[in-house]
C-alpha cells in the first residue's frame, strides 16, 4: 500500500522506481534516524563558503521527509544542530537557524498535506526566541496528524537528554523500585516513539556524535560516503534495502534455517 504511494511519485522506468520495487513493505524500519554530515566538505569541494553546503542540504531534507512519508515510515529523526554546534562561528550558527525557519515556512503546507506530525527534540533553553516560536507553531499546527512523525534534533545532545530524563524522574519522585528500561524511556524526548531501527550517517565518518545514545542501542548502522547535500531518494532507498538484508539478533543467536531431510 505505502509502496504504491511512493511509486506513484517516481517516474515509471527510472532507476529510483526499480530500487523502490525491491523494498519489502512488510519489513520497513519503523524509525529511521539520520546524522546529516558533510555539508562543509560539499561546499569546500566547490570553493564555496561552508554555509552554501547547509543551504544545499535543505533539498536533501525535503526529499528524505517526503520519501519517508510516502513510504509509510512511522518516525524520521534528523540531527540538525547539536549542543556542541554552538562552538561554530556565530555567522554559521545564525545561517543554520535562518535556514531552519525558512524551511519550516516554506514546507509547512507540504508537511500538512502529507499528514506529517512535526516535533523538535533537544533543549529549548538557548534557542533564539523567534526560532522557538516558529518551531512551536509548526508543532501545534501538525499535532493532530497521524502520518509520519518527523523529529528535528535541535540543540540536542544524547548525554544531555539522559541527564534531563534523570532530573525529570527525580523531580517527579518516581519510586526507584518501579523504574525499568521501558519506563525510563518514557522520560526521554522521544517518549512514546519506537527506537530507531536504522541509523544512517552520511559523509563516511564512523561516529555516533552524541546522537540518540539511549535509543540506538539496537539500531542497525549504515554509513555512506555520500555527502548530505548529494543525498537523494535513491540513497534512502539504498539504506533501507541494506537494512532489509541485515540479520537482527538483539543479542540472541541467528534463527536456525530449517533444512529438509534427504
Ligand atoms: C553537518 O555538516 C551538518 C550540520 C551541522 C547541519 C545540518 C543542517 C541542515 C542540513 C540544514 C537545516 C536542517 C533542517 C532540518 C531544515 P558539517 O558542516 O559538519 O560538514 P563537514 O563535516 O563536511 O564540515
């Protein structure tokens, strides 16, 4: 069903259509999380200022969000700005915030059209007021939607998230005897959402970069050399196809393949 919706948006006979047809709709990852990396290198390769890489990366965001919604994924989380990213030059930080606001303004209608529910995860403290207001408005206007849950991780840090969750648990005077892994996860920013099944990182770096540390415990990791501004629908489909070939064991053993007796 969801594959048909995706195929309807892809030119018949194209390479992307051929890739999409290989996807097994009953084995989709529920939650895909992406570390969007390589914007600076993309710009440097073209002798452009770094911020041009971020600007170009917006088209990749659009394509990945729309493809995920059409495919029927439950959750997509994009890592847009880490707590550590404040160390970047003020001008670069300011461009990133402006791009985010512009993206929301220009894409809100598309998010609504696709029934996407938008959410920001991360620390609200420290974000410019005008950015926060627009983010909250986009959250409010899409809150009733039941389609793709689209999270943007902004001013986000995985360790900070765990510390925030512990503080909330203590403030609520939760009885330690009642606390287990499932209950604790309900205090995280992603409460109520399935953990990522597939974590994609672009630009070839083999790092987690403090992203969703609790939630990626059993995620399949897929690293591609493609730089984020070059990442398109076919790259997401490639990652999902690779995921569907993985044998997920969650610490157990591989299922025994039944053999016929001679
Ligand atoms: C990493 O590239 C990318 C970022 C820090 C920001 C990603 C942000 C966007 C694509 C734009 C806004 C996002 C949304 C969701 C609308 P890098 O600069 O670290 O690249 P490098 O490793 O090549 O230097």
